[in-house]
């Protein structure tokens, strides 16, 4: 019975809707970069803290407003409640990303605090907030998507792959940091941020492809 309910919930979103959401989220990242460069004349290399905050300020409202629309059990959870879940999920995601970054070797000095906090705000918006809006605190769904990595349909693909892509991209982005090239972009968290956003975009492309395969397979079976 639980599996049938989960499958039916996945059918509430089409591959076209997945495409639109990913386009909006990707455009929000691009707009954040554009505002930082053309309005404030800054970028990640020369002012990572302010740039990351600007990108987050554009990306976060788009993410929370779009993903709250696809909340599960809308008869019990209103749109505003889903937004509230995303707002509550943001600081939790920030804390988890900070702890994860520090555990993997991110600098822990006070001079890096603002940079780490700004990076974690963006990472939480890319990885934690969407699932908080959709599934709230349902441990079963969180465990299925992130611990077991077993997405069941387009909605799960849309949550799982971009989040994993952002984390994996950040990890790969950290590789050049310890090298003795003495480049300004090697400083924390510049290359990690670029890697996270590149991985996030790659995850969106992958989730769209899987969503198309999933809905296409259903159509073939129906025929």
C-alpha cells in the first residue's frame, strides 16, 4: 500500500514540469552571477562572500517557491506550510554543510567564517531545502532518496540527482585547493563553489533525462 501511494505521488509531476523547474533554477544561478558582475562589479574570485550571498539571494526564493508547489499530501500540507518547512530546513542544511565541510578539511579559522556560512547557505538551498519543501520531516522519504539513493520517479529524480551532483561537484572542486599553484581561485571556497554549481547543473540534466525515460516507459506500457 505504501509503495502504491509513493508511485502515485510521483505521477503528479511530468517531465515537462521537471524541465521548467530546472530551467528556472539554472537561470536563477545565472542571474545571480550576472547581478554580482554587472551590478556590483564583483565575482567569486575577488569577493566570494558577497558573491555567494547574492547568488543565494536569487536562487533561494526560486527554489522554495517552486518546490513547495509539489509538496506531498497537499490536502494536509498547504502551500504556505511547505514554504515554512523549506525555511526551517535552510538552517538545518547550513549546519550539516558546515560540519561536513569542516570534517573534510575546510579551514576553520574565524577569518573564513563568513565565507563558509555564505557557501553553506547556497549549498543548503541546492541540496536540503527542496526535499524539505516536498517531503517535510518524513524520514522514510529522506532515507530512500539520500541514504539508499533509490528515487522512484520524476519527483525523486528532481530532488536526488541535483543534490548529489552539488555535493560530488564540491568534493571534486576541492581537489586543486592543496596544490602549490598559488592561484587566487584556489582559496576557500571559490573552486568548491564552482564545482558545486557545475555538479548541480549536471545533476539537473541527469534528472531530466531519467524523468523522460521514466515517463516514456510508462507511456509505452500503457500502449
